[in-house]
C-alpha cells in the first residue's frame, strides 16, 4: 500500500494545466485567472479627486473666508478654475479643479450665503492623487480564485472580458448493478445511487465541470467502452469497481487496455483507490462505498482538479483540533475521521459525528471536518491535537 | 452613530425567510433545505448486505471447509439459500442470502476448486444490517447549506427532487454619474464602476440571486424610480448616494418617500451606511467607495441574505490572529482592517496588505481576512490577538 503522500505525488505528476478562455467579468467570480499578474492599463484613480464632500481650494488661502464660485460633481467633465480667495463645492470622487490643491470637508467648513470659512489646511488633504491606488503599469497580483474583491480590482482597471482557466472537464461514471436513481422505486437488492449526485456536486465545488457518463453495467466490456468514451475529457473519475471482487472491472480494464499506476493506499476510509490512464487520459478510480468515495475525492480528486487549474493544495483551511473522546481507527492506515469541530476559547475541539464505517453517510454529512490521525496509532487521543481539514461552516 | 451590533440587530429584525421551491437533487448543492429535518422514507441500507467481497455462510459452520453453491452479486434479485456446510460467493453490497448470517472476506478465505476453507467467525461479521446506517422513520438532520455529503444522504434516501429555500432576489443599483462600465473607454472625470460587478459576485456567494437594476443618474427622481422598481425583489442594495453631499439621493428618497431606520454606523470603513425601506421592501444603502461597499456588504448584507435563507451568522470562520506590526486606525470606530493571515505553529499571524483607505481596493483583494479592532483603540497591537474574519484561502 502506498502512503498518501506518495500516491498524491504520483497522481499530481500527471496534472496538465488546462487551456484558457475569455469570460465576461460578470461571470468571473470563482474562476481562476489565466495570468495571475495583470499590468494596470490605466491609473487608478484616473485623475486627482476629492475623498470627501466639501470644498476644493488653495491651502495657502487657509485659514480664511472664501467666495464659493461653483460646484463640481462626480462625473463632471468641464471644470471651474480655483483662483486665490475662492473655493469650489466638490463631491466625493469629483475631479479636483485646476488651481485647487486641497479639500476641506463639509463638516469642517462654515458656510454662509455664498461664502465658506475654513480652518488651516495642509496641501493634498482629502485629495486622492491620480494613480494613488494603482499607477498605470503596475503589476497587480490577484489571488488564485477570483472573489468579489478581485472582481472589483479587475473592474477598476477596466478589464472586461477577462481570460480565465478552462474548467477541467471531469467525466464521471459509476459502476454497480445494484444502483438506482433517487426518485425511483427500489426493487429487491437495489439501493439508491448516492455517488453520482454527490461527486457531481464535489467536482463543481472543486472548480471542475462534471460530465455525467451515467451508470455502467458490471461487465468488462461496458466499463471499457465507458472509460474510452470518457477519454474526451480532461480527467475520468469512476466510483466502484476497484476492489478485489469478480465484478470490479475498472482496475481490470486499466491493467488490460490502459495502464494502472497504483491501487491500494494506506488511508481509512478509501484503501482501494486506483490511478491509471486510458487513451492518454488520467483515470481516478474511487471506491464505491459512498463515504470512501467522498473522502478520497477530497484527498485526491480535489487537489488534482486544482492542479489542472494551476492552483496548489486543497484550498481548505487546516487547523489543529483536540478530540473530546477517544476515536478508534485502523492502526495501519492514516485515518480521516468524520468530526464536528468548534472553537472554544483559543482551542479547536472535535467530536466524532457517529459511526466511522465507510458506508455510514450521515456522520459525514454532519461532520464539518476530517480529523487526520497518523499511521501507527490506534485512536485519536484526547491528550493531543491533530490536523483537521475544515470542510464546512463552524458554529 | 450606531454600534455594529445595534445596527445589525435592527437590520436583521427586518429579515423574512423566503418561500421554498423544488429543485432536482443534481442542482441542490449550495442550496438550503426548506425543512432541515428529513424523515427517512426507507431503511438505509434497505436490506442486510455484505461489507466485503468474500463468502456468505453460517457462523456455526466455522471454522471449516464449505462447499461453494453459488454467487450473489450486488444488484441480484433472486437469492440462493445457504444451508449447513455451504457458502455463497458474495460481492460488496450484495444482499445476504437467506440462511447466511456472516461473511468471511476473500483475504481470509482459502479457496480451492469448489470449496472454501474459513476461520472461526462470529455471526454478523462484515454484515451491514438493514437500516444500520439509517432506519426508516429516523429524523435526519442536515447542515444548513447542502454540500456533497448532504446531497449523498438525500440521494441514499431516494429524495429527488428536494424542497429548498428560494434564493432571495436582491435588486442591485449603483449611483454615480462618474461611473462607466469596464470594457469601455474613460472620458475625463470618469472612473470604472467596480461596485456593480463586485456586489453581483458577493450577492451570489452569499446565496442570493442578484438582479441588476443598472446605474442610476444622480437625480432624486431617477433614484426614487429605481428604488420603486427594485421593490419587486426581496431586498434592495444600493451603492453610493448615502453620504452628506448634495447628490446623495438614496438617503433623501428613503426619508421622503419611504422610511429611514438609521444611517451612520461606527465602523471603519463604511460609516455612511443607510438602512430603511420603500414600498415595504428593506433597502440597504452601502457607501460608494468600493472598499467600504464590500466591507459593509460582508458585515450587513451577507448576514441579511443568510437570515432570509433561515441561516444564522455570516457563515465565515472566525479565528484569533496576532498582527505582525502596528496597524493604525480611527480611534472612534471599530476597524475591519484588510490583512493577510497565515498559520505558523499554533498561532495565526496577520499582516496588513497595504493602505487601509476606503478607496484602496488592491489591499482588499490581496487580503484573506478582516482583522477586527475595537472602538477606543488607535491601532492593532502586535502584543495581542484580535478576531479575524476569514474571507479567502490560507496558504
């Protein structure tokens, strides 16, 4: 069995960054810039402007009482000139009129009829110089995944549309003759397919574009045809069919018609994970048990999709958390225990959300973190802290 | 000036939970269940099944060598009966055949021709009883916002479609005659409108459905018409027009034609925030400065949208972080400083991402957290820790 690190290293070595595409700025949030460094094409702000509603005037005229000779609103094109002894009413964001070198805010100005009395004021007070936020030509670095603030920066530079990484197309197929779509009735021996819906959501959340290939009958031929059909995508993810049973064909097809890089890793849950390729496209074969499938998705598929977007790591927050009770695990494997974590004083505490079996889905849905307990230990021990991978909201 | 708590209390008192709608399970991730408690309509698993690939048999026959009388695959409907001295080959997930009460996994079984030698095995070993994950009738609680694991649970219960909260429709309008859409050329006195794109992204991220009402000319009539047009939505968010300038009409229209609950709050950035209503719909008037607009969105609009979805709080992780240097602020107001935080040993450290002025967007885009420094303090002090609201990925 490979360690997690070795398996992940071998998987990520296969990642190729996807191409790029142009999208409207309005659709760019959540996407990854094709080129994270943007050269500012304009000064931001483009002209010297007032930071306050007030009066634009000459600092050398202060303190004093000045004649109000006009007004300049935000968006004004034609500007009134400020000469000695005069002031111009100005709005926040409006261009500083020629001749003026400072701004006195309304709150500090005493206005009466067409005159304003102002206190001693230094030059450049409440004036935002042209380019004071970002001079044209600046190399602007934005975070990997665009959020509202990065979108605002791109907008302030006038960038629309923007070039972003293509979302990796991830072909998703699940095997298992016992599986039925939710919403239909179960016949004897059948269960609902939870992996297709859950992995579709997980692929989207990781930044990929799921392509559902549907469920495949448990025959070698059907599995091989489905894998070959998936090879038009950037990545193929399967669930089920990677264990040691006679009907576990995914691994067999990789060995026979593609190549199998490795299978079996020392993690709990999720031991029977298989990685290989067919027709030049990487295949990640997840276990069929729903908990194993989602946990190994988190550990392998999510970092792989991110690597294809040019991002590193899993994008999750990792905290140190202390279990509130002993939680048993398999001694040989690294465990990813389903826990609920919360902050209490300076500490992060964790409790098991229920049974840790690989078919027990509810405890995973109630968990907001995975607690990582190393190989060689028999349980998570309340006397120490462990790494917790935060998956959901903390209360 | 109101404190943040008082302003937020008054705002959230206006929140009404939206109605619900049915969506396909495939579209349910990221949504909020209309009813967070689901009564399991079926046993999960629906029948006793094998947790391993191996042999189904009678525990009383172990240890011993048994005759293999058939095979049961996952999805099998017709079952072979296991009688004394016999075993049936079984796949993971396949229904336990009548007569069998335990499973010996392949790894522990010695197979030769049509016989299998098995060690002493207790009853119920590697058997998942019907309903062992979730018995029918169980009240299943799922997290507020559905993620892949909650989708898996709903799928395993057969739920498709599912009833979720309607996304609150949030009418978004921005004021400012100086604003131009990104992608166009700037004329003298003009700047790019960054709030529309950024707030659209932020509304979506918070769980709302943005409805862009466009930019409104700086006249009282235009602002009033736009606000009335927005009253078909669940919430109206404006940016700009809430300060003390002559062209700040949002507040004026609320006072004259609707009602103004409060404006001016003791936060930095974002003092001139206005809350009121028009035609029975709550209006949140954000400041026009892009940093102020996004920070006050985070503090007010995001919790408001979540409250309308039936969720509490801001859904962000809050950590204690220690600034690496003194970061100055306004003594009177609570500051939300733009910082980059990272984990180092057991501590979370923070550094300022640049100028803390309310028009300086780049430092907000480079920040992954807001550091909360209370009223009455002149700076964030490296000698202590402060609450940090985590907005982005930590490295």
